[in-house]
C-alpha cells in the first residue's frame, strides 16, 4: 500500500469506529482486526501504519468526530506530511475549502466534571500516553527473576512483585513462556487488585465478574494449590476462554455462567460460604483510556448511570455470598468517583454487616501516595509516569462481621 492508500484505509476504519461508537458497536481494536481480515493483501507494515494512524486520530480528538475524514484532516493539522497525500492515486479525495475538521482535545466534555476530584488538569495528558505491555508471571510455577531475562527489553514492574514490563507494541503470543502458561498479559494496576485480595491456599474464592479470567488466574497463582476458585460471568464468549487459559497455566478453576439479576439463586450453593469475593465490576473503563482511547467516543454520562446500578447490585449479591469474617474486594478501572468510592459508601450505608478493611501502605510497597485516607487504593496513569505509570483503578476492601 502507498502512503496515500494507507491514509484512505485509516479513514475507512475510523468511519467504522465512529459508527460503532454511535450505535453501541465493537471497540476500535476489534474493528481494525476485522478490517484487515477482509483485506489479506495488506502486509504487516501496512497494518501497523494504518493502525497507528487510526489510534493517533482517536487520541487527538476527545469528542467523536462526524467522520473518519474529519478525524484525519484534524490529524493533518498536526502532521504536515499527511495533507499532501489527499488527492493522490488510491488516496483520499482532495481537500475541499472549508471542510469540517475534528477539533483537538484530551478528554470529552462529559468526563471533565468527573475527573476534577481525582486527577489534576495538568495530569490529563498521561491519560492518552501509550501504555507499556505488562505481563504477570505465574509465580506458582516460576519466579520473576528467572523469567525477566527471557524477554528482550524487559524490566520488573516497580510495584507488583509479579510483573514484567515490555515496550508498547511488544508481541508475546509466540513466546515460549506465554505458550507454556508462565506469563499472562495483565496491567500492573490490575495485578495490585489481586495483591489486595491476599488469597490463601485453603480458601473458597469467588471471582464474581471474571470475564476471560485474568484475575482468576492471578488468584490461583498467588493462592497456590488448595484454594477452590469459582469464576463466574454473564458473558458466555468471554468466560469460555478461561478453561484453556487455566489448562495452559497448570491450574484448576471452576467456571459458571450466570444470568443477571439471578446471580444469587444460581450461586445458592455459595451462599454465605465464600472466604473471598472479588468484584472487578463492569464500568466505564475510563482508567484504561491510554490503552483504549475510543472509550471517549463510546461512553457518556448515561452509560455511567446505568453501570452504577449494576455495580450496586453486584455488591449486594457479594455481601450475601460472603461468609462471616470473609473479605470482599471491589475494583473498577474507572476514574469517576460515582463508580468507585460512592458505590462503596452506598453499600456501607445499607448493610451494617460490612466494614472497611483498610489497605495499609506497607502492603503495597512504594504506593503510599495511592492509598487514600480511608484505606482504599486509587491508581492513575500519571502516577510514577517516569516508570510507565499504570492504568487508573479504584480498589476497596471490606470485611463481613
């Protein structure tokens, strides 16, 4: 593909991304993958170049543009090499006078009021910096020190004792360590959630929103043999990925599909029996903007309102599934207080069986400034930016009396 053809391809992909964001469709990553599956003639360099153009345009425009062409024209305002490609063979049509151009911006207007209590405006650029690739070592089978030497350009993550950090765009799917189940892709902030869980070998552990099972696998590795882990989710396709991942990791994790809002009935055999319940709740995902910048186009305040109802329901369910003395860990990869501390406070106000179990700074070495006065944890991409930062998470821990 010529540079002009790549630019035209980026416009076509962005048109699909914009339509998907408007109609509650798939994320940009999936759209890029599908686009090139239908165009096998494009080489690896072409795919990388188009993908880079697409995500540069998304990161530049906080508000959803009216078209992919407008998004690329906006990108051309910052990159003098792009505008001359308009009008070339196989490229976009020539630029017309007064064509609409996407305006630059860091965060969408709907998110601005939500960010102010959490992250200062001068820290907003960190939300859109490219994130490193973090891996979690399967410490049940191998130590991090043994494994870090096997990856080119790898360093140990600064805060998680299980993490390895690689440069952005690193590929590991064909690496022997990945194929043998010795590592999984997992952001350092996400690893801290499991660290806060402090799972034990003889516990009954319930991962209530397991998805594809990343945290279930981390819990299994940290707890070592003896723990009984049940991973549940309402998304059949995502949950179906876990058994193969667990087999590769050399662990046994039970899975169960649940149907909201009937989770409590479908988990009646776990009622008041779980030593540990983890809720990594469905949320707006704004803490992962640097990995998924199209969230700014996909979500809005109405989505957050709907999600908080789901978060409240899951917290109520978890309290009933927890045994007396058990631990509940609640986490969201969101920057909004409505999805974080506000949900926790609402639960504590309605259920006097629960009380905060503060995370002590000593439990998370080097993370004293991430622990709130109440003992919750708030990580941000702007924290420790010189070391690659981490995704934005809110993490809280409760105990049932």
